C-alpha cells in the first residue's frame, strides 16, 4: 500500500537518488500522449514538480517509461500529485525492467483522492534499468495529471 509523505522514509529517500530525474541521467523512453507544450511529459524529468497532462482525447490507460542512466537497485517507487482534481490517478501500476521489453509489476494500487506523495517499497534486490508507470483510472476527468515520478535507488557499480 502507499505510504504517506511523512515519517521515517524521508531520511532514507533523501540519501538515494531519484533515478528518473534528468540530472541523474534519467530519460523518457516512451509515453502514450501529452496535451500541449506546457504540460509535456518531459516535465517529469525536472527536480521541481511540474506537470504531465495526457491528451484529453486519449483513452485510459496511459503510460510513461523512463530509462535510467545505468542499471540500479531500486528501493522505493511512486508518484507525486500537486493538487486534488478529477485528473489525478485513481489507480496506478508501476513496473520495472532490465531490458525495456519484459516488465515486472512492483505496485498495483488504488490511490486516495489527495495531493502528495504516493510511495511503495519494492522487494529487496530489485534491479532495473527502466520503470513504467501505468495509469488505468482517474477520478472522472478527461486525461491524467501527474507532477512527478519517483524511482529511488542506487546505481549498480559496473
């Protein structure tokens, strides 16, 4: 289940890198849609929360796949939602992959209708080079609205 945005995970997460961020080598491998230039998917690569808003004419599910700079050991994954609106994800699946082809499900959760972090611990020794966020349902709006993706972990030394 999702962890709330307070408590002991804060110190642990602050020591790990968010591997989806561009400053940590993260890149977008694939996404299903985006609404317009101010709400584009590439905004998810920024440290400061921005917004990815999918195109309102596209049906759910919608997804985005990030590629890490190199293979990493994942500890915690999740998303951040800036506000409380109908476009917020209601149901999310998070998957990881070593090769970008075969994905393993890490989280499958109904989310509360609120702003904030939704974080999920992953099984120990989970390694990946890709992470995929799939939004299958929202709270009734058209499109989905996500402010940030999280994939906390450590790069595996080559």
